[in-house]
C-alpha cells in the first residue's frame, strides 16, 4: 500500500506542491487545518507538510501525531520565509534520539 503525501497551508505557499503530485489543502484557518490533518491521518497519509504559520496555531494537533509512526508531520516555511519552528523541531528530535544537539 503506497502512502500519500499532502501539504496544508495558504494558497500562495503550497500551490506549487500540486505540480509535484502532492495532495494540497489550502487554508489559513487553524480549525480547517486541524480537520484536514485529522482526515489525512485517517486516510493513511504517510507525510503531511504544514506551513510554519499554520503550525503555530495547531501545535497540540501536531503533537498528537508526534506520538505515532505515521503520518510524519514536517513543518515548512511559507511564502514569507521561515520562522525557524521546523528547524527547532528537527533539533529537538535529533537531541532526543542522540542525547545531545549535534546540529
């Protein structure tokens, strides 16, 4: 069974991912993003990319999926640039796995 890849974020930031064949969900509202993420997780999506701007408002939902193997939630910058939230999450996960910050 192949896993889908999806992207959640504002139209200006995520439209390009449609050309790569990803399932794209346009939203700038936290509640819509939560619903989309839950629906995608229930449909067995393997990876869900979420813009950092949206992620700031739905961190409790993202943390819920951090405890599970799938889907992998990856934070990406939006069209205005990075807020370094995704980078901090990677550093925290590496530190948890290795025991220290090697980045």
